[in-house]
């Protein structure tokens, strides 16, 4: 896929989002959401409209454990899109535990 916006380069949180990334074909999405720039997702959508009209996407299996809520909060950190978990010290999966309690496994 040529001509796409940068997937991660940012200068402000508002430029980032957490969304489903394209697969290798560019016509389908993967089941695991990831941080990316809004411009990248828009450029993938434009590319897909032009190249994927007759493409049929397989059904992806849903991922296992749901990430902590901070995973779905986009952040621009060190000029790269990431999520609030990375910006707030690395909280990841906590199940029923408090999302801010990183001492409980």
C-alpha cells in the first residue's frame, strides 16, 4: 500500500486514535485494536475504496482478554501515537482489579 499517511507520527493527542489496523492485504482489518494516527486510518480507508471492491475479508477471531480501559485512550507520546497505558506507566491487563492499581497481578 503506497501513499499512506504515517501510522504513528504525531504532535498532539488529538491526532491519534485506537482502531483496528489493516491486515497485510490492506483490504481487511485485524481483530486487535492498536494506536495509530487518524490520518493513517483515513488514508487506508481511501486506499481500500480504490483497491478492494471485490475483496472478501475472513472473519477474525476475537482476541482473548480485554485490555484495561487506558488501552483505548489515545495519546501522543514522544511524537508517536500510543495509548494512556504507556503514557501512565505501563498498566495493561488487570481484569476486575482497579485499573490504576499496578501492584495487584
